[in-house]
C-alpha cells in the first residue's frame, strides 16, 4: 500500500476493485499542468476509440461484441472532441502525443503466446483496466481541482465512462468461462497495483 494513503477509501474500493488509490500528490501536480492534462486526456479518448475499432476488426465474427463496441467508438470519439473543444476554448492547443508509461507497463502483462482465447481475454481486460483507472482519475479531478467548471466537466466524464470497464469484463464472460475471467482479472488488479507503485506521479499525464 502507498505510504501516503495507507487506508483504501470506500469510493476507491467501489471503483472496480482497484487495489491502490491514486497518489494524492497527483491532483496537486495536475492542477498546475491543466493544458498538458487535457492534451493527454484527448489522446487517451482517441486511443480508446481506435483500439475499439481494432478489436472489432480483429474479432469481427464475435457479433455480440461488435454490436456492443460500435457505440463505444462513437462515444469515445465524441469525448475526444469535447476535450479538444475545451482546449480551444481556453486558448490552448492540442500538444504532441506523449509516451504512456502506464499503458506500456500494462501491455507487458498481456499474453504474447499461448491460446487465442488467452490473448483475447487479456485484450479485453487490458481495456477494462485502463477504463477503471481512468474513471478513478476522473473522480479525483472532479473532486480536487480548483476550477469549478473543470470539476463538473470531469464529473460528467466519470459518470459517462463509469460502466465501460464492466462492459469489457461482461464481454469477456460472454465468450470465456466466468471463473477464468474473474481469476485473470484478480491477477490484473494485483499487477496494476505494482505498476502504480513503480510510477512517480506526473501532473502532465492522465495516468
């Protein structure tokens, strides 16, 4: 557990079973790097949309999944446009996309060999994990920013995206044994907690 936040809050436990809350220093750093946070957020939404498109293309035979993810593509791209509009409204520009150390660390946990089912499962659980942590970060921003408008802005994002992580887990359970999905999800939660411990909080990043 983090020395800075040794007791997990109830809301953190409620958000998807994440084992480690965001370092409380992150919100203070984000407060002074809002342009960079919004830029990184915009790219996160863009990548979420394009990743869903890639999953649809790769597993086009899985009809229920294609049907479920199609509107998510539209929603995520709409969120990208909302963040882009917020940058423009504040006189800021969309900066360059940055290397996402958090996502890259999660990618290392995905199965590279083994069965097609195992690789498919990890693809969905990777997305579930990213959505889970993003939702938790939106909650932190909605509660901790000094800017009242941005607090409401991120509250809406948190509410809008709160169900995304459960959607990916539900999709996994549609095609794969539920016990296997839940067991692997517990492994993902433990791994993600170690990733969070290893990364220094950076205010210019969403993750």
